[in-house]
C-alpha cells in the first residue's frame, strides 16, 4: 500500500471503528462482534506501525492506552471551574427558587440532573478533535490528563455531525460500580489491599502515569455542561441533547437521569425519586443538581465568588445513626493482612441491623481517636460495609481505654509488620498462622486454581482440626481412611475427595502457580510468568532483572516472588507438590516446540492454508515471537497475498528473509 492509499484506509478504518465504539459504549447496541472489532483495530494498528507519521493522536488505537505521562502539566482553564452551593432541605430549595424568580422577573424552567460522584473534567474540542482534558484542580488551573481521558470509551475522540468548531465539554468521570467491584476482586485475588470507594479510586486512576492501566480499569463519563456555544440553543437542556448528536454520552431522559420542570413540586419529586432509587443505579451519586435552563436567565443570575447563582446542589443525607463501640477485633486474611473491625451495639441502619463496621487500618483508628465504650456515628454510604465517621466526645465515659492498634497477630502472636508506604499491617508468619494457612489452602483448591471437586471450606477446616494437613501440598498425601473418619464424611464423599485431589494433578502449570497464592500473583500475572519461564524451577531462580523483563511484571511483583521462593516453608511445599506429580511446568502443546525461540516474525497479507491468527499462534507455539513492524531485528517476514508493497520494500531494504506460505509450511515440517 502506498502512502496515499494508507491515508485513505486509515481514515476509513478510524471512522468505522469510532462508529462501532459509539454503538457499543454510548448506545449499548453493538453491530459487530468483539472479535471483528479487534480485527479492524489490529488492521489499523498495523497500518499505523507501518506509517507512523499518519497515526493521529485521536486514533481509535489510543483507546487501549500506552502513552505514559511522567508529570501532569498544570494548565489554566479557559472557563473557571466553579463549584456548586449545597442545600439539604426543601426550605433551602424554596429560598433559592424565590431568589431566582425575583432576579429574573419571569417564569423559570428548571433542569434537574443527578449529581455524579466522581471527579470533574473539562474537555476541549477544536475542529471536532479532542485536544485537551483538564481536571478541576483549584478551579483556575488543573492537570492535563488527556492521554488517560482518551482511554475512556464514552468520551468521543472526534465529534460527529454539525459539531461546533471550538467547544468545551464539562462532565464527571466516575467508576461504574461493576468495574469498581471487579477491580477490587482482582486486588483481593492478588493479595493487595482493596480500594475503599469508587470516587477516590476514579480520581486516583485518572492521575496514573500509565494510560494502559487506566484503559483496563473502565472509567466512564457523563457530560453536564457545554461551554462556549450558548448561541446554539435556548437553554442547557436543549444543548445537552444536541451534544448527543456530536457523539457524547448524555443522561437518558427515559430513565429520569435528567428532567425539566417548572415547579418546586417537580424539583422535590425528582429529589425524592432519586433519594429512594439511587441504590439501584449502576454508579454512585451524592445528590441532585438543579439548574435554571434558559441561558439568558442564567446570565441575569450570574455568579457569586465561588458558584453560579443559576444552579444549586441538593445533597442526600448519608444514612447515619449513632451506637456504642463495644470492642475492636482484628481479622487476618489469606495474605496476612490484618483488618481492624469495630464491634458495635446492634443498631438499625438503612433497613439492616449493623453489628460491625470496618475500621480499615491503624491510621484510620488513630484519625478517629477511638476509646472503648464511645458513642460513634455510623454511616452507610456507597460502600456495602458501614463505616464509622466520627465520635461523640460529650458522651465519652471517664477512664475508658483508648483503642490502640495491636503489635502481635491475634491468631499466632507473631509480631506484625508494615511495609514502607503501605497502610496495612501484615502478619509475616505465612506458614504457621492458622487463618493464613487455611486461607491459602482454600485459595489453592478454588475454581480458578486447582478446582478440586468435593473439597470446600468446611472440609478444609475439618482437615486442619484433625491435624491431617497444614498446607496445600499435604492434600496429596491424604488417604481414603483418614478422610472417611472425618465428621459428616460418607464413603462416597471421601472417594470423591480423593479422586478430586488425584485429578488436580492434571491442572496446567499456570493455574498451579496462581493457586500457590503468592502475594500479587493473580490469574493474569501467573499466566504471563508460566508462559515466559515455562517451569517453576526456572521461575524460582530468576533474578530481579529477569523477572522485571516480563511484560507487566514490576518491582513489587518481582520482590514478592523472590520473597516467596526464599522462604523455607514455600520450598518444602514446592518439593512436596513436585513429588506428588502436580504440574510444575508447561506441558508442550501438541505440535509445539521451542525451536524458534529468539526468532521474531512479521506476518502480513492473506494466506490460503491458515488464517493470520492461526499462523501467528503456530509461531508462538514454537517459541517464536510475533511483532507488528519490520525492523533490522526481524528474523522473518511471512508474506501472504495482498501484502503491502511498502512492507515488501522495507523487508528487502533491511535484508530480512521473506517467507512465502509454502516456505513457512516447509520450515514448520522440518524435523529439527
Ligand atoms: S454543574 C459551576 N452538574 O459537582 C459548576 N456538576 O460541586 C457547574 N457534579 O465540580 C457544575 N454532577 O464535578 C454539575 N450534573 C452535574 C454534576 C456536577 C456532578 C460535580 C462537579 C462539580 C461539583 C460541584
């Protein structure tokens, strides 16, 4: 393909991809499969690799991230980013309405919107292209987080239809609850502390250096303001609808996310509806926002120093009750993380009885300054577990005991440690601390790891009680006679259990590795490590540098792996697993080999006997590496029909060996 053809093809593919992206993420009605979408995206990526100067900064390929921002530059806002004044009652709303009516001297239409609980963003579009995205900052200046915002699928990179030439969109970036819970689940699996709430996590994510991580987390954005084009519509509501034509995700009228009304009753009706229904939303809100719709009226009302007079927030009261703090206990998790839990005098809150609240960590206890017997305020916000938000100092009992974080593990009495820069305390006694020991076995037998039939948490408990096991490897020396003697264990279930353990010896290495429960080694990391090192022996002797060389393995994971392999207890477990015949190395797939190790291939064009993906998979199965663009280091170009002339030219110029499909098949069938 020559450059002119590439220009056209890139434009065509970009348009097509951006349309499919919009249909999938904004309209929720995809027309093509994920696979077909990925194929189109790969095609575009290949072309951009071949013609790097044709790759636009708003190309759909930017959605997956990759750009790193070392330092977020501080940028001035074109329009100051103000905040809203808050109200909490009907009286205050009535006052606000009366004042507005007095100033405007005519009827007013109001727009009611949700107050999304995330972080504000201003996105500038010039000539229909996303140019810059800035956080709120101090209202006058914010941080340039453009690369990260480009990964948010509901934010258009290029505008459609009759878009204005220069416009700024204001909106809220938030964490959809489903994605937030998924992220925490992953962190739990990897033994990392979970994030406390979606709002802080959204703003933390937006300021991460690696946009690829941002892309994976799945943030979302709703727009709530259009700046610089007041002349395009009579009022805010109408302009928001118009922005939908330009490609933005706007709050749906059908779900009452946005509504127009002319009366206080209408406003209160909206407020009451959402105060009740907000629990059912797939994201968090902390109130609603009421705005005067008409732009001329907005102008008359103007601004105070901090906020517009034409808008006001109504904040929902977080459900809060007070009760007595009876005791603080500590839970030890599978990874040894110690979490303080407040045991409370039972109290009704939001329809359930609350007896316990998480205190998160030592810092949180210190911040609250708790004493046993204190009357504490408990709130149920967006989080599922209620939290203590304050103490009633007037109600403190004289001479009561201050709550101090423990120094020793409540289960095994080992001295706790706290890594530098982390908030969580850990019990380091991995192999002798009962909840860690049991937790590790439960993780090992789990569905995503060894998936052992007939074995659940209860049986694990019983096996520990009977002193039959003290770690995962001990499972492999259990006998039928030992198991059948356990309480509530019939012949059949004992047989099942022994068979299940036997069958688990066939579970592939990557899942065994995940099952070992090494801190920070979740499913994906285990897969990567297994593929790269191929055996536990090789992995266990890898140096830090060798570990970090693996895609997506950073310092922290590398150190955690080394800690694990240095530990005498882990070594014993590994030896026992090895003796039992558990898979501790990758089984070569049929037809697979290592013979192309160290060789890199560029596959281009269309083939007869293989699809491109099959061909690439064959290369990987034989230890070769697929790369997308030709360089001096490329070992082979596998050239199919319709391979672009420029690729051919480049391969010839750099003297890279070109293989036809037949050459490739011959090379594959050679017995070397
Ligand atoms: S309008 C002049 N509408 O709430 C301010 N803000 O305290 C105009 N927010 O920083 C803001 N949902 O991040 C507006 N539907 C909504 C909103 C909303 C959430 C946030 C926004 C702003 C803060 C105001």
